C-alpha cells in the first residue's frame, strides 16, 4: 500500500507538460522574427525599398513556410510532439511571471503551415494585384507584420503571448482594412473593426486576469493542469470571457458586424486576414483552451449555440447580399459558425473543426482571390448583378472559383464534404433533444450555403452579361494572380479528403485534443441517413439557385418580402447594436460629459477661480512699501509669539 | 588674576571658513593693487579657487565629528554636508556672476554710487566693466554661511547671520540695469533684515534669561546648555517659548517663510539675476541649516510644543507661495514665490522628528539649489537691448525661437513641479515620506495639495513657451558664454541625475544626518 502511494504520480490527473525545444526546433522563434524583421525593414527604409520591397515581403513568408515545414517534420519524430522554448522573462512583477516563450505542438504546427502556406500564395497574388497602388511597399510591410503577429499568436506558450499576437493581428487588420484611408468607408470600417474587437479583447483580457487571480499563472501547461481545481462558476466565467474574445476576433454573434465591413480593405487582405487566418483565431483560442471548455458542459452549450446561431445568421444574410465580397464575408461568418459548433461539441469534434478550418482556409482564400481576379477584370465592380457570363472571358478564374464553390457547398469529393459533413454528424451526436436542434441547424445551414454560393457563382460567371457601360471586354488576370489561384484550387479539391484522416490523429498529441477518452455518443439518426440528407439539402439549395438565377437577375434592388428585407439589412443586427449599445452609449457619454463639464470641471474650475481670485487679492498686500512689509512681519511675529505662549500655557494642544 | 586660557582651536576643521574669509580679504587687496583691466579675471580666479579649496578641505574633513574653538563651532555631519552644498552651489553662482559675454561688462554696475537713471548711469550701463567688488563680497557672504550652518551657540550664529547678510544687501544693489529697482530692493532687504536680526537678538537674550533661571547650571547660549536647560527646566518656561519664537522668526525671515517672506519677491526681482540665484540656492541652504541645528539640537526637548506652530507656518508658507505664484507676470517674481513655497516644503522636512527628516531636508536643499541656479541661468539669457526680458508675456513662443533653451527651462520647471525622473520628485518624496513616518501627515497633505496648485504656474510658463506664437517682442536667447554654459549644464545634469539616480546623494545625506552636541 505504501509503495503504491509512494509511486503515485505527484501531478494531478490530466497534467500537461511540454518538452524543451532542442536542436533545430530551438530556432522556432525565427518563424516570428523573419516576417517581423522584413516588416521593420519595409517600414523603416521607406521609399528606398519601393522597387524591391514587395519581393522581400513575399520571400520572408516563403522562407517562414519552408522553415515551418522543416519544423513540422522534426516534430513528427518526437514522442509527445510538443516542444516549448522559453526565450526570456517577459514580465516579472511580484507574483506575476510571464515567460516570453513559444510552444510548437501539432495544433500550432498546422496553423503555422496554414498561415505561411496560404499566406505565401496570397502574398504572391498581391504582388500583381497591388502593382498599380503607390502604397504597395507599405501594404507588404503591414502584411508581413500581420503574418508575424499571427504566428506569435499561435506559437505563444501562454495567454499573455497569445494576447500579444492577438493585439498584433488586430493592429495589422486595422491598418489593412483602412489601407485606402482616404476613402471614408474604409476608414470607418477600420474603426468599426477595431472597436468591436476591443469589446472582445476586453473579455479575453479579463479572462487572463481571472486566470492569474485564481491560478497565479498564464502558462498553458499550468493553467490546463490547474483548471480542475477551479469551481464550476469560475470555469464558466473564464470560458465565457474567452468566448467573448473569440467571438470578437472571429466575427461570431453578437460581434459579427465588423467582418463584412472589413471588406473595404484590398482583396488580398480579405482573403488572408478576414477569411483564411485571423478570423479563425477565435477557433484556435477555443481549441487551445479545450481543457477549460471541456470542463463545463454549460460552457460548451453556449459555444455550440453561438456557433449554430451564427452559421444560420451568416447564411441567411449572405443570401440577400449583392456585393461579391460581402457575400463571401457573410459566408465566412457562417463557416466559422460551423467551426465554433465543432469546437463547442467537444471531444473528437475539436479536430473536425480544425480540419474544417484548414479546408476553409484554402477554399475561401481561393474564392476571395477569385473575386479579386473578377474585380481586376471588371474595373473594380463588386456588384454581382452587374456581372454575368464571365466564364467565357476568365477561364482560369472561373474554373478555380468553381473548385472553391463545390468545396464550400460540400459535394463529394470536394474538401467541404469531408470537413463539414462530419461536423453535421457530430451535431446529431448529442444525448438529448439538443441533438435535433443543432443537427437540423447545421443541416439547414448546409442547404442555405449551397443556395447563396450557387447564386453567387451563377450570377457571376453564367447567364447573360449585365455589365455596366464602360466595360466592353473583361480580361483574365495575369499569371502571377492565376498561379496562386490554381494552387489554392487544387487545395480546395483535395485538402478535405487528404486531411480528414491524418489530421485528427496528428492533433491527438495536442493537450486535451485527444478526444478518445470520451465514449462516442449514438447519433439520433444513422450516419448514412445524415450523409444522404446533407447531400440532399445541398443539391436542393444549389438546384433552386441555379433554376432561379440561370437567366440572370434584375440590376436594381427589387421590392421584397419581410424576410429578404430583413436579410438585406443584416437581420437588423446593426439596428439592434445601434439601439442597444450605440444609443445608450451616446446617451451615457453625453451624460458623463455633462457631469464632467458641470460637476467635476465645475468644481475644478471653481477651485481654480478661487485660487486665482485669492491670488489676485493677496497680491494687493504686496504693496511694495517697506512700512507695510514691516507691519506684516510684526503682525506675524506677534502671532507666532502668541501661539508659542498659548502652547506653553496649554491653550492649544 | 589668573592667566587667560585660550580654548583649543582645530584649524583643519575651520579651514573652509578661514579660506573663504581669507580669500575675501585678498579680494579687497586685489581691488587696491591690481590694475583695473585684470581685476575681473584675478578676482574670479581667487574666489573660485577659494571655494574649490574650501570644498577640498570639507571633503578631507568628511569624517570629523567635533566641537571646537571653545564650543562656538560644531563640525559634524550636517555641518560638513551643508558646507559642501553651499560651496558647490556658490561655485555655480560664481560662474554666473563672472559671466561677461552675455552682456558687455557683466551683470553688475560699474559704479554703484552714480545717481540712478542719470546720464552717467546710462553711459556706464552701455558697457563699462562691472564692479569687481562683487567677488570679495560674495566670498564674505559664503564665509558667513559656512559659519552659520556650523555655529554651535546663538551668538556665533548671530555674528554669522550678519556676516552673510551685509554683503548680500550690497550685492542686491549692484544690478547694471534698472538701477532704481535694484537699489530699492537692497534698501528693503537691508531694513527688513535688520528688523529681523533684532528679533533674533532679542530671542537670544530671552533664551539666555531662561537658561539662567534653571537652577544648578551656569547660564549660556550654547546649544548644549540650552538643550540641557530645556530638558531639566522645572518651571513654566515663558522665557524659553518667547525666545524660541523670536529666534525662529529671525531664521524664518532668512529662509523666506510666510509671513516673513514679504521681502522675497521684491528683492529677487530687483537684485542682479546671478545674485538672485545665489540667494535662492545658498542663502536657503544656510538658513535651513541653521533652522535644523537650532530645532534639532538646542530646542529638541520642546519638539511637541514648537511643531504645531512651525507646522502652521509651513502650511501658510506653502499656501502663500503656491497661491501667489498663480498670478505672477514676471518670471523672477514667479521664481521668488516658487522659492517661498519650497521653503514651506523644506520646513516640512525640518519638522520631521527623525534623522530621515534631516537628511531629506539636506537632500532637498542641494537638489533645489542646482535647479534654481539653472533656472536663473536661463533667465539671464532671455534678453533684448534693454537687458533681461523678465515679463512673462515676453516669453511667449520662446519654444519656437530657441527650442533648446526653452526645453531646458521646461525640464527645470517640471523638476520644480515635482515630476518623476527629476530631482524635484525625489526631494519632495524624501521630505514628505520622512514627515509622514514622523507622524506629521497633515503637513504632507498640505504639501501635496499646494504642489498641485503650484504646478499650475509652472505649466502656464511651459504652455506659454511652447503653445503660443512668438510675438513681435519675443526676444531670442543670447548665446551664453562658457561660464554660464557650465553652470547651466551642471544644474540641469544634477537635476536629471538626482531624479534618476539619487541613491548616492541620499546615502551621503543619511550618513551625515547626526548632529553633535
């Protein structure tokens, strides 16, 4: 008995530890440093780097990708596939110790590959796309800054490092959304994104504070090890705050409104930041924090609800939009809803969400770049009602966009089928009636997705031409733009099938993402039935869209019913924000300004006026006559002597 | 009749004072025998060498803790520290006094006896070389200050007070420009100074009477006797309290504490600016050195009786200085009121009943001395054809005309306001924390509140310099000669270093905070 006790592990069950990075993996910091240095060079050299700056930007991300690949293969040989690298003490104040450390594990590795891989292709594309813009060097500097911050976000080994990267991508996103800052819409969109993200960031920050207050640390391993010792309420609060942060960054309900507006930025920005990588940071945060989210079932229910609600919201609004980039943006909101649904379901579905995230990174980046290619050929027109029949003129864009379209609507054998369908299945795998709720929501979302994406595809590339007068002959984009498109299209086709097996297995080594420990629930419907149903709704949605829009559409807004009008107005979410937050906020601000002006400033000003007035009056005592000075000295002397004598006589004190 | 027995004299310990007084006498001889053309250089060299020599002796004596010359002089930690401080600041002031390139002939009048505003007076203002008597006068004043902070009985202290004051009265009258203002300032300073000296002397008499009334002890005005008498006094000591009050008045007058501050603005404004700086730095050190010694050595036993009264004086001083600084329109008067408020903060340190209070006060004196000399050095540089442009309206937009000097002055003003990373913050923190630890929280509260009021006039000048457009009448800053540059550099660097890295001086002050009795 004693022997058993002596041999019992000292660490609590579920303890998380990471090996120290050695050898080649010891240089994992280069991943962050290279794009950061490149960004610094581009910003500091200024105009001198205009001629070659963009190639430096592309090269730095390319090198980071190659390094990432090398590290990735290094990691395969390791036992627990996770290494940690402490660079220096970042913050050391009292009890607060924050390590400037990196963690390279399977989850971080797949993100590194996605960010640098897709990022490299988009950088390449942007060289051509931005070639006529005088600010191209600045654009690439911000782009590299974004890549560095995003890599820091996924590579940090504690929540403060994550927050550091989190704010970095927020900054880069702000700079890039309002890249064309002379356009009022772009400047406003940048501000909107920044402000809404602040709400989420505040949540994340308070979550980190709670971690420090209750666990005394922000290191991943220590937090995950210690989360079992927290009360359910603390975990719930902590999780909700992290979720608020995640919702802000990922454009999830209720903080989704900034993401479509962010399309005011250049199209490569939309592709990289607002489709493929940054907006998935929320999914990363939840997946990374899975020991926290798995520890409380209420929390998981909230995450699932947010995901399900957002995926329907995004899909419904996406159906009513006519701006090609906004449709794609709402589609992103909707697809990230699927990912939230996945990470919220917990267990094995974490890995499914990550697979969908990776697949989405490919096909959504592909479609955004495709949209950019269309805009390039159509003099920056974004209204899909003024496209039509472009398949003839832009063969490569058409074919690659088709690959993305088929992937997102999830028809086999394209990647969306392999990544989205398992999430739908997992949604049905719940014990109670919520299985039906979330399962049917996911299923309905699939049908809606098929409808609006097909509408987008058909209106853009097929049907009669409805171009504006100044366009006579749309042209295909140059090679530098089409090559990334082709590569991403290949990814869109193949990635799902290739990843659905190995990636969950690969991710198992990530702390808490094993999923095997949990007994699989029975689905309320058979797997086959769900598969057939999901393909069925997809085909119905796509077919309906094809039937309605094959002959084009009106080029002006048409009168519409309640639902369409609501969808055109973003389901009144902006109006709700306005009445619930903006109006009271403005009122509160006015009230505070009033209070500040009349109350606080009034007091301060009155005090200042009192001092000034007193000063002016006292000044008159300074007459300049020695006789009056002597009198005042004498009076003072009498007072001092009297005071001393009073003290002596015991009258004072 | 027994043979007269002379007390033993430790000449090494007295050397700093003797060197200064000797140099002053040599200066008088230089006036008589050295040709007029060379006098300025010789006098400046004599005075500076004397100050540096005296400083060397102070450093060599650093470990002395003794009472010499028949109990008249105490050479102990505070005395040596304050003597060192006076000498360093006097050296800086001498650099300012010796400057002759900023204005032709220097800041001093050539012949003080010429009728003010007469034709002759205007002619000499055009560039006749200034009077070189200022150097022996300064040396005498510094010598008096050195005795003042080391005096171990009230009579020696009175003599020292007169030795330091009389040259200062004269120096105030020697401004090259605005002769009437300068003479008026000197006259006022002299009359009121004499008046205050009378209070002091009367106080000495009362205290002597008090000690004579304590049975079993010989009467006397040396601090050891007074200390013992205060401790042993059986009866109600009306004489003690009356005497203490009058002595305090005499010292507070020199320190510029309210309501005995009335001379300060007029004299600071009228005196030649280098002398104003000298008074603001060195006289302050001397006066507070004497206050520290009198109240920490002689009257220590009556601490709980004098603290509330002097505390009230301190609060009043801070209030008067801060509030009146708000409406000043002349930079020299503004700095005068600032120095009055600083006297209040220094009193807070004096009233802290610990050795931390002593060391904090001494640190404050040094830090303030450096800053205020630098401030007056900048004042000497902002000028037009009629001399210094001291009216604040003339400083509007100076930041655009002369960003470097406006930047330096801004830094000094921020130090006065007590912004961290300047010596002003460290020194205020030192005295306030000592007073707080000593149970004088009310003084600290008053100090912090008045500091806030006082920040306004400083920032007003900053705003005026940087955010106003330069007007027609905004003068440019004159390029300073090497003497002023050196003084300004020393002052600004010291203000910065004592704010960023104050520990060595704080340690030095803490190690020198014990008086001998």
